[in-house]
C-alpha cells in the first residue's frame, strides 16, 4: 500500500499513528507529497480527485481517502480493535469531534496563508468552535480518555498536537487542567513521539 501524506497534516498523522501502533510500516510505503488547496500536486490528484491527503493506494481495490475511512480500513485489515464494538458510537463521536477541531484549525491556517486580507472575525469564529469542543471534552469525555486505546483518543491527540504546532499562542490548555494532563501523557506514547508534525 502507498500512503500519500504530508508531515504536517494532523489527518495524515492519525493514519501514521495507527500504523506505528500496529508496527506494520513494512506493508506501507509513505509518499510525502507537498500540496496545497490552491495547487494540488498531480500525484495527489491522481489518488484523490478532491486533491486532499491522506490517500491510501491499494492493489486490491480503489484508493481510499478521508482519514476516518483509511483508519477504519486498516483497523479492520489488521484486527487492531481501535473501533471496539462495545464503545463504537462513543469512539466515532470523539473522532468526529477531533476531526472538526482539526478542520477548524487547518481552515484558520489556510485563511492566513492564502487570503490576501484574512478575516479576523472568521478566524475567531473558528477558534470558538475549537474552544467549545475542548470544553466539552474536558467536561464530559475524560472517563473515555482513561479507557483502552481507541481511534477517538488517537484523533484527539493528533488534534491537540496540531493546535500546539499552528495555534500555540491561543493557549488551548487554559482552564482545561485534566485534558492538559491527559495530552501530556498521551504525547509520550512511542507512536505519538515518532509522528510529531513538522513544518
């Protein structure tokens, strides 16, 4: 399999963490391809007509894209149990919330980078979404974070790592001591340490 990737993408990092946890890099070739929303790399477009990463090229079927699709596929292929049936809806909900954090945070980066006159009000509205979601995790999801490893936890760890990379000055830890403590512990996992985003 070939994983079309970027070292900075939090969505790619979710897939990379899963592969690292499974210790299956021998089965996956990573193709790091610079691409932007305004100038999608031809190799990325060939794998995904939307021009987005990650994309997983397979010999036995169509290329998969969207990180949630790819992680579900690899989890099933390798029988990892990161989407346990007993907690499936909670795992999927936490993963969805974490992906929404990433989308809002990434949108802020794109707006600042590619718009001639970035809209501060729009950026603040995106950060409000992030903050509300983090508050909900602090208030209602900590018991889930204390359970066995699952993809909801992986997605949240990657989302928080991306906030540190691109929005560290906004202080997401303030007022969230339990989530802050969990994040510090989770970041020490070998799979997280091996996939720290760059760039």
